[in-house]
C-alpha cells in the first residue's frame, strides 16, 4: 500500500505559521488564533486612529502666537502680563529666580551712573554744542531711506549716550559735590565689581565678541540658575555670585540711595547726558526694600526687570473661551538683528503675530547700528512681516508700545523733529506724535500686506497692569474667535 503523501496547505505571508502534528503532517492554522490576531490588530488600528484624531483635535485647539519686535520693544513684559492673567501661580513660583536679576538691574544702574560721571569729569569740554554745530554729523544716516527721515546719531558712534536737551550746559559739579562723589564711588566699587560675573552667572556663561553686556537668557534659564546655586533659589539666601551680590547690595543700600539723589546725578539727568535703562529709576527708588535680606520680588518688580532674550522661549497658557479650553502657546523671540533668523522656523503655522513697536524710542538708535533710528528699524521690520508670504494666514496685531515713556519725554521737552526730520513743524504733543507714528505703521500695512488682512492696533504701556490686561483679553478673544472660524471648531 503506498504511503500517504503529506498535504501542504498554502498560506499567505501574513497568516500564522502552520502547526506540525505528532505524525509530521502539517495541520491548518488554528482558527481561533487567527481570529484573535485579527481582533488585536483591529484594536491597535482603532487606537491609532483615535490617537491621530486626538492629536488633530489638540492641534486645532492650539493657538500659536509669536511676539515679534526689535530688542527692548516690550515682548518679554507682554509675555509676563499674559502669565499674570492666565497663569499667575506659575509666576508666583518663579519670583525667587527674579531676585538676582533685580539685583543686577540695580548694580548695572549704579555702574552706568559712575561710568558717566567719570566720563564727564575727564571730558569737561565735551558738550553737545560741538555735535550740533558740525554739519557733517547732522546729515541723515542710512535710516533716512526708510519710511521716515531721521537724523543720524554719529554721536552714538563716538560714545553711547543721548544728545542733550540743553546744548552748551556743561557738567561742572562743585568741589564739595566732587568730594562726596569720590567717597561714594570708592564705597560702591565692591558692588560694581560684581557686575560682569553676575551677568555671566545669570546668562549661563553667554558672552558676545562685540562687547555687548547685560543679562541674556535662553529657554529654561530659571532652572539653570537654581542648579548653579545648588538648588537654593527661593530657599533663603542664594548661593554663587548672586549670593555675594545680595550681601553687597544690603551693605551698600545707603550709598546707592545717596548716589541716586545726589545733585550731580540729578544734573546729568536734567541735561540728558545719563542714559539709564528705562526701569532703572523704578529700582533705584526702591533700593531700600530690594536690598533687604529676605527680599522677594513682587509683580511690579518682575514687570520692570530688564533682560534680553536669546533665541525663542515658549510659554503655554490654558485659556477657557465659551467652555472650551485652548492651548495658547506664546513664543517670545529675541529681537536683536543677529537673532531674527531664528523667527523663520516658527512662521509657517503661526495663528497670530503680535508685533510690538516702542514709539518712545524716536530719540534712540540701535546698539547694532548706531546710525539707525529705532522707529525706522521698527517700521522696516514691520514691513518685512507684512510682506512675508509665510505669514499671510496669521492674524496681525500691532502694539505701539511705551506710550508712558513717550509722554514723559515730550513733557520733558524732547522734540521729535530733532530726531525724525520728516515730522516737520507738527505740534510736539502726545496726540499729534502718536497719530503721526500710527499713520506710518498703517501705511506700511496698507501697501505691503500680502493678504489684505485686518490689522488690530493698540496703544500700550506694558507696565500698566489693568490697561494691558484689558487689551490682552480683547486681543486673545479676537484671535481665538478667528482661529475657531478658520479651523471649524465649535
């Protein structure tokens, strides 16, 4: 009798392997095993589909807002205002990390004052009448090719200070004042000596070949600072250079106060020869409180802090609108000329752009280019954003910022026409100046915007919490409503 021929069952590559019985005959796949495998495969496919849907819904509820503008335009302050309104608890947890930054702001202000006094005393005949009388120095610089005609600042090439509002008035303190200044300078030298090392510690060791100084922060800087201080940030006295600075400021507070109210310093301010950072008067006025060993920055302190952003720092806020939670992602982008290339990767899917232009800066020039007026630079930058095709779908909000400082400058008699020659003989009043700058930005938008989208314009002062948060609510709701309409969310 012929032997039985083994039967081979055909199977696809995706089917389970056949099972070999004790007799050596290949048996068909187990039907239950095949069905279970298919069930598991279907479950995995369904879970992947649900996860894809969840991610899609999350992206639709994600509102990506970029804060753009030149350096010192108020972007970081606006970000903190958003944080105060939507995530105040997170700001409260960060307060200890701001303490050494506030201390640095005071040390920097003291150093600036002493440096200016040293310069004025070593150049007694160097007043601004010489600058005014030289016609070559009054020729319009490269910035005049932009939307505004502005006087160049060749003086800033020579040394970084603002032109005097009262030409010909030299800085000549009395012998008694000179003696007092000498004593104060000697006493404050140990405090000022910490300036560079504290800046380096706060900046994580970042330095610049062009000689720029100050605090430059990246994403995660607060955690890095706490790590450098051995985890002691917010737990008693800080360590490292920050701890030394806190102790030095505590022991020097009376000398700092005496320097700040000194007649010679008041004279420098009156002559506009002293270029302090905008927040310096606030901190110097409050040095007694800030120098206390148990000092913890309050909200006003945090808003007034001056530091510079490197790269892009992301902040996330949950916003409830009509019962729906939206993930509001705010991107604070470094505004220095050398950093503007970092904006590009974030452009394409941006929901909205909030552009900040400091209109108080009509008498200031770029650190990177001492012949470019900062108003001109803002206009040129705004023009670039309006004409960028990658941004044509992003909602556009323009904040003409630092109106409080603009009012103060105009009240002090600083004339816009001296720096923006195209301003002509218009009244040197706030309403007229603000309207003039507004018209120029509106004109740029009208001529250069690639998608003819609406422009939402606001005059702002970021240090005014109540007014700014009212604007934040209006702007936020408008952006989200348009985002909902655009994405089809209900």
